[in-house]
C-alpha cells in the first residue's frame, strides 16, 4: 500500500448467500436455512445500511430479550469495529451512531406487546426466528415499517410505484401525480422526501393532500353510505389487510370528540382522508316518506308527507 494512505481493515465480508440477500431489490425478504448459515450476521449488518442518516431508525426483534443476547454480542463485535464512536445503551437496548441514527433491539413476548410499538416508525425492521411469531404479530410489526423523516431511504416503495406506472397497460405512458401526506414535503432539515422521489431513479411525483382532519373524516363518513341507486360509494377488498385490521378499531379522541384519537394506528385512515378530499362530495339527502297514523280529525292534513334528512 502506498505511503500516506491508511490501511482499512475488513470488519465483515458476506458469504455468497448473504451477499444475495443483501443485493435483493424486494422490500421484504425471508432468509432461511439451517443453523450456522449466517442469517444472524446478515441481519445485524443489513441494519447498518443507513446509519449515516441522522433520522434513521432500525429495529431488530426477537421473542424475548434473553434471546437477543446472541445478536447483541455480534453487534459488539461488528458495530464497534466499524463505528468506534457508536455507543450501546444496555438498559434501553439501543445503539446510537455518530450521525444520531439508532438501531433498537426489542422483543414481543406476547401478542399484546405489539402495542408497545404503537405510534412508532422504523426504516428497517429485522425479525429473527420468524417462526416464533404469529401472523398478527408480524403484520403489526411490518405496519411500523415507514420512513422516519427526510434523508431516510424510501426507494423501495417509490420504485414499485414507478414500475407499475411503466408496466401496467392502463398506466403506461401517462403522467401520474399521487397525493401524499404533507409531511413528506417538509424541507426544514434539508431535501424533502417528495423532492428525493422526483429524481432519478424514481421519477415519482406527489402533491400534498388536504390535511383538514374533520372535513376528511366526514368525507369517509359520507362514503360509507349508499348512493341514491343503492350502490356502495366506498369498497374495500379482502387484500386491504391493514385497512380491515385498523379502521374498525379506531375510536374518538376523549379531549376532541369530533376527531379520532391520533395515538392509534391511523396511517391507513389518513391515506383515505387525503384521497377522498381530492374529490369531496356533499352529504347525500335522503327523502323518506312519513308513515301517517290514523287521523280521524285530519290533524296532519297541512303537514308535508315528505321530509328530508341527512345521512
């Protein structure tokens, strides 16, 4: 090595199967195999992919905290060598990196423990020994897999949108602008998520959704009724698993009874509001016939037989 250059040691080198796992283009991957196949190493290394981004939050989960000890031991070996200034907090089970990024090592011993993750977002989630988790537990964890702020990579979602626009015969050749949470346009800490997705290789464009909460709630409420011909104005398919799982469980805020409690898992609800506010409708007026009682004295003669009510 030439003089004046610093020799860099290799902290970890992937095996062929590990390399294939880390080169994948899918946003959800299952890495299986027998014990000793390098799954745990690949998992803790993969979590490092974005630790240069201050807002990055990674999560590695096992059923119990004692089961995490093997993974944490591996991070002591790899993370400290790769990032000498990174620090591990044993009480909160979290690595903090020089950029401010964090990787958490948490558990989900019981299904009800999923509520410990409510309201949280993680750019990366790794589940070790997936067969120990129920589908309910796993799907809830995956619902926490969302960008945490400007600078974190959300390209997997964006690329799938772009691929659909290019390959779907109904969409190909069309310029499509989606509606999104206004938060992705936040430039207070640099380039916004929306700006990043407009560039190569994504070329996905968005406009901010209308965040008027009560009006958006009412749009959803109006569409849960039938139209004048008795047709549903809002349809949910059985593939919309997270909609079916979360929307029926939403409750009103005790301190703001006209709105839902925003501490709940309300991201699918918010998405619906943004889309419905793109084409708001008025509440449907239903004409109902009043059933007249026996009226021998003709007391109802001057009353209208029709009244209008709102739904």
